[in-house]
C-alpha cells in the first residue's frame, strides 16, 4: 500500500512539473530590459548627425558612449551622458570634433553603449 501511495504522489509531481503548474505557482522574477529604437535622424552643423532615440524598454537608460563605424573599422568615438526615460525620445548628437563624413550616399553604423554595457546599433546614410 505504501508503494502505491509513493508512485501516485511521484506521478502527480511529474505531471504538475511537466505541464508547468509548479513554475506558475512559484512565480518568476520580472526581467529588466533596455531597448532603444531610432525614430529618425538629421544632419546637423559642424559635421554632426542628430539621432532621435526612443526608449521602448522597461527601464530608464543612460547612454554613455558612441562609436561611428564605416567599412568595418571604428572611425570615431565619443563620450555622452544622455538619460532617456521610458517612453520618451531624446536627441543624441554624434560626430563633429574633426570627424569627416563622406558625402554621396555612404552608410555609417553608429553604436550607442549604455552604462550597463548594452550596445544598440543604428545606420545613417550621407546625402
């Protein structure tokens, strides 16, 4: 009789685990997620480009660094300190400081790096 009880209890536990019942009862830890998207960009004065960056994640984001890449090589870097609260759009200006963009439809990759080390990549094209 004891063996039958042990088998039935073990079967119920295996069934509950396999259907996800135990995971649902125990709860999960909420995940914090950084997510940025570029709404648009425009060319600014002095060899800069202004990116309009929207925070579509679930936490506020601080962008600390940017990299401008062309042809697989990093051509320019810069430090930033731009806070982007959840659901808002901020202007981020990159370039300048002697950096020269090639005119005529060249495509550049701009990487924005947050304080947590997350990288977001956006592409811009020269006129």
